[in-house]
C-alpha cells in the first residue's frame, strides 16, 4: 500500500514491454502528466494533487470525415450508440462525450469520447496501474473497431444500394 504516488514511482510501474514512448508533459496545476503509447494509442497518466489519485485518461476522437458522417446521420448515430453502449458500460472508470470544443455534450453532438479511470494511493500498485492502462487502451481500441465496422457496413450498404 502506498501513501503518495510520485512521478518516478508511477513511471517505474509502467511495463516497458507493453508501454512505449513515455514522456513527461508539462501541464498547468498538475503534479505530473505522463504521456505514453500502448499499441499506437495515446494515453495519459495524470496526477493533479500531491496526495490525489492517478488519472488514466484516453480519448477517442471521431475526426475522420467518414466516421463523423456516422454521427451526423440519425440512424447511423443510433446504431453506433447501440453498439458502443456495452463497451462503455464495461469500461473502467467513466466516460464523457465531448463536442468539437472539448466540452461535455449529449451523443448527437459528440466529437470524441473521454475515458478516465482513477487509482487512489491506498489501492495503487504496479498491477493496478497496468490493469488500468491496458483496460483503458482496450476500451479505446474497441470503440475504434466498432466505429470502423459500422462505417464499413454503411459504405457496403451504400454500395449495394447503388448497384441495385
């Protein structure tokens, strides 16, 4: 059991065989912000207050034209939300839909999904940190794969309609 989580301790807990490109990012009002990659996915491990929790944060952005088109179409948006529901329900921590300006919003205005899992000092360990990092990355990958599958289905359906 740990009382205080330092940047050095947190960084030492990150498994170098799984996590790549660990960099210290300067952030206003944060004790530290470690930017890292896991399977090409960007994540942050942030500690805002000396005695506060670690925040494992990932963001999935719907920034390509084809994926953004899914969110704009009422039927496709509902299908995407239906498919993402079980993924988000089992994600560690919580999630927030964000609009293009980065403000919380309802799903019809979504531009990205912010995932956050908190680890408090009394429950922190290398296992807990790596479980959180890997589960957040797995959720991000599932969101990406679900959007891509629905996008491909929409393209396939459009192509099928055009050939009829």
